[in-house]
C-alpha cells in the first residue's frame, strides 16, 4: 500500500518538501496536489530521486504516483548548479541597481545582452520577485534570455513570484520552479552572483 502525502492547499515549496520526506523512507508514494505547478515540481524532484512518475487528474486533486524502480538510481548531477564550480546568477528585480527605474531597466537590458556576448556563461539564471517579469511575453530581454537558454544556460522562474504578479500563463522562456529547487541550486553552486 503506497504512503499518501496530501499536499493540497500547501504553498511552495511545501508539496516538494513533504513528498521528499516521504520518499526518504518509502519506495511507493502517492502525492496529492491541487495545481499543475506543484505537480511538475514534485514530479521533477521525484525523477531526480530515481522514482518513476505517473499522474492522474481526479475531481479532488492531481494524484502523483511515485515508485522507485529497482534498476533506477538518483541522478548524479541534478542540475548545472550542483556541479563543482557552477556559476549561478540570481536576479531579484526587473531593474538593475537602486534609484531611477527607467535607468535600472536600461541597465538590466544591457547586462543581459552583454552576458550573451561573454566567453564564459553562467550555468543557471534564477529569476525571483519582479525579476520574473524579464521572462514573460513582452519583456524587452526575451531575445537575450532565449539566446542564453539556447547556449545551455538553465533559466528558472520562481512560481510563487509569477503567481503573485499573475504572470504564470505568460512565461515565455525558462521553467517555473519552486523555492526548494532554487535553494538547492544556490546551495549547490560553486559561485552565486546576485543582481
């Protein structure tokens, strides 16, 4: 009988944390969440832990059945940030610096465009707070973020932040993440640059 984790109504990153705790001692777990973002975050974490994932939508929630395969092992490297020496850029606003927001917008556009021209690229860019606005439809830096992503830079956007600004449906580049994955990436990085 699988262990059941009811994470409905829990905010990020609680569904991931609750499920990860259950997976530590179980080979068969059903996590129940109430939104697609939590479903993706829980599924991604479980796959990294070596679990097979099956999802079923029911009237009362999204049921994620997680089973550990006998041949399956957790991924050795869960993200670019977990490799030794990985460089993570944390962007906490859609402007760069404090003071005039118009100037800050110009500086942020210049910074991201300049990154595309650098010989050494970051392994990951994490967008939090109003920084998530940089990755949505209509952002003036979408082409630069797309060029960085195409060059292998992983772009993560905070799901809670996108929800706060009502922008989840407008994400145009990168993947929606959660605070658990963001904290894991930051703590596993060799270097973190905060913008």
